[in-house]
């Protein structure tokens, strides 16, 4: 497998068809991220297409500005494309740690079904959060980015990220409590 920087240098030297290598390498990963942020297949596909077009057009800046891996650069482009496209997103976040400790199910199959139901509820609640909180939830819990990385990606301070993260978790907890109460 060729290194990304080698492929990019070949693209910039005129072998534009080599961009297909980067698309093949990162399309699935980019789509998954876009779908998690936007929630709809069509929106995610459009965002992925936009992201790759922007990446292609900006390849010369990639080599000028970084010696890092291609994916973090591409991820930033994809996130920015998604932020521009926000419609009705349903993020898929890693929320198992947010579930209550007391599980009413005993066997493994029942437990798995219970967890899927709980995670679906959390996803639905997150879908109702304002976009500034949804994006924080995705970047923090799904993409596992640090506060500093999120702040840099979104162009805000780390304090803003911490406050939004706190507020998002507080809203999630309140809405989960209301949902559980309504089910009783």
C-alpha cells in the first residue's frame, strides 16, 4: 500500500486519476462520519462528495501545511462540509457508558436487545438536541477527540467545548429521565 503523501505527490504532478486511490481508501470512513453527523443517507452522500471535491481542490495546501496523516486533514474537511449541511441529523454515538448501571435483563440475548433499545432512545434524544450540542457529542464520544482537537476543528475555545459538552450531557440526561418516566 502506497503512503498517502506519495499518492498526493503523484496527483499533484499530473496523475489526477490517482485520486481514486484516496477515495477508495477513505470513502467508507468519511461516509460513516458524515452519516453519524447528518443521519440521512442522501445528506451524508452529498457531504462526502463535497468533502472529496474540496480535498482534491486543496491537495496543494495539504502538503504545504502538514506532515501528518491524510485522514485527520480529510476528517476536518468532512466535518466542515457536514456542519454546512445540517438538516435533521440522527447521530450514532457510543453511549453505552451513559446508560444506567441497573439493567433489568438477565440473559445475554435479552441484555443485548435492552441495550439496543436504550441506545436507540439515546440516538433519538440526541437527534433533538441543537446542532451545536449534537456535533460535540459525535466528536467527543464517537470520534474520541480531545477537547483541544474539537476546539480546533470547530474554531472555538476549549472552554466553549467543555461548556457545550456539559450542557449536551445535561440535556441528554434530563430527556432520558423524562422518557423513562413516561414509560412507567
